[in-house]
C-alpha cells in the first residue's frame, strides 16, 4: 500500500479474501463437530461418544466421532495449511 501501486492493493485484497475464505471452511468443520454431538459443552461431546450402536456391542472405538468426521478433519487440515500459505 505504501508504494501507491495498484498491484499492491490488489495483492492485499487477494490475501484478505483468501484468509476469510479459509476461515469460513475451518468454521464449518468445527460447527459440524458440534452438530454431530448435539452440544457445545465439551463434557457432553465426550459423553455422547459413549453411547450408540457400536458402543452397546462393546466396540467403543467405532462409536467415537472420528470415523464419521474424518472428512471434516481433512477440510480443517487443508484449510489450516492453505491459510498459513505453506
């Protein structure tokens, strides 16, 4: 901006738009976790993983949220890497 060039302004606007767009994707990934567990309370999220079809059969590992939310981890990880420009 200090160079009074239109290209510096365009680059700054592009960087701001990129940051906002990746923040939205990261926010959606976090909101999905809250929607699956049904609560904003962290202890309720943990306790929600103790119930379910697989937990009643003794397979607690499959009733955790990691399996259905694995694609959201991918979205969150890619957004985090892209936001840091790595």
